[in-house]
C-alpha cells in the first residue's frame, strides 16, 4: 500500500500522559500536513512541513503540541500532558508542492485519541 | 482571512434525485478548490479538484462541480443520488499565498432516502 499511513489507529491514554503519533506520507510527496477533527466538525489545520522545514506552526493548539519531520520523510505529532479536550481524530496528509502550486492532498485514516 | 463556507450543514435527498451541495470561498487571485468525501469510519477521499483549467470539473462516482469566479462558488452536483452517496462532504480551498495551505469547510452531511 503506497498511501499515507498513520500509527497507531487508536490511542487511549490517561489525562496528563504524553502521546506521540506517527505519519508516513506517500514517498515522493514533499509536503506533509497535520489536522485535527472533532465529532461533527471539519478538519482543523494544525501545522505543515515542506521537506523537513516546518513552514507553519502558529495554528498548533497550545505549546503542549509539537511536530517534527527530521529527515523530510515520516513525521511525528506529540501532545504533552494530555487533557480530555484533546480527544479527537488526528489526520495526516501529504502532497507534492512547489512554491505556490500544490497537488491535492492525500489523507491517512487518522489516529483516534481518547483521553480518559 | 482565508475561508470557505458550506451553506448547508445537512442535505437530504431521495434516491435517484439530483444532489446539490453548496460551497463559497473568500476571494483570492488563484485558489485551487477541492471536494472531499468522508464515509463513516473511513478516511477522506478526493472527489474532484479545480486548479485553473476547465471551470466544469468532473470527479469520481458521477459528481461534478463548477467554478464560478463571479460568484466565488464551487458547488458540487450529481444528477442522480445513490444510497452509497450518503456521507460527509467537505469543500476545501488552497490559496497560492498565506499560512494555511488547505482550508476546510465545516462539512455537509448528505442523507439519501430510499
């Protein structure tokens, strides 16, 4: 399967714990995006990378959220000191982009986080 | 600010009748526009895209959308609804400048009645 892969698919954690999610994009895609989706809402943009550079991170929900893409391939999203309000589906997507042009984004199946 | 508005949160149609899901975007010099579909417990799937070529765009499963710059609209249509079309549909805009690469609408839930 050469689509976008996210792991784990489901994560249940206790409040206050740290969690880390992984995203493997389509191999030739240089752009990678993280979104959050809560029930009944559209995906909410969090951050994105072009290769290993994080081009936009001001939309990360708080300083407890951080993302990395160290080698320009896979990415991780970490949430520290989780809160119940962090419970959501976390989506990763990738695309091929150059300057202002951008192909469509392909989405992974998401990681569903439940904070208890 | 960059934005996209889906005018209906829920649309209900009878099987075999036309579908119209409405989308308006904030004006920009060169937006790219997309429609994605999300079936329950499934990932987001691209239906179709507009990237400054033909203004009438055909997608998968018989869907199409027309880009109307004068109306800043990109409505999604299908001549005849099928039960399997029941899902959540998202209009998405990508701007050539700005900090948010893909902006999603809030979604329209399509119900198809037998």
